[in-house]
């Protein structure tokens, strides 16, 4: 059933992190309903809005990294393509920033 997907450890960790975030946000929302607030994003957002925006950013960062990793290896004279763990860490840091300050 999942043969079409290249299930590597980083891909699995990324999707597990998303599922855990969604479960955690559901429990948090049930225990403490959110209110709208304004951060650096140009609109009033709730926790769920910020999570959605952060997850979109995370997906775009990871896709961009996969797209340019070959060129990065070429430009920086690396023996192989850089690990996708770099993009995972960067995307999670961006997600935290948006959740906290967005």
C-alpha cells in the first residue's frame, strides 16, 4: 500500500511530528480554547491558524531543500548531498517561530 512512497527515516519522522503536533493541538484546544491575537503575521490568528501556516512553511522548506540539495553539494564541493535532517531542523525552528511570535 505504501510502496509508492520513499519511506526513509527523515520522512517518517517528519510525518510523525506532524501527527503528534495535530494531536497535541487538538488536546490543547479542548482544554484551553484559543483567542485571536496579532503577531508579526499581517493578520489576526489563532493557534490553529499559526500551526497551519507553520506546517505549510515546513513543507516548502523541505521541498526547496530537496530541490536544491544537489546544487548545494556541487556549489560547496561536498562529497555527497547534504542530509535532509538540516531542512527538518530548519523547518521545525520556523514552525516554532510562527507558533510563538506569529
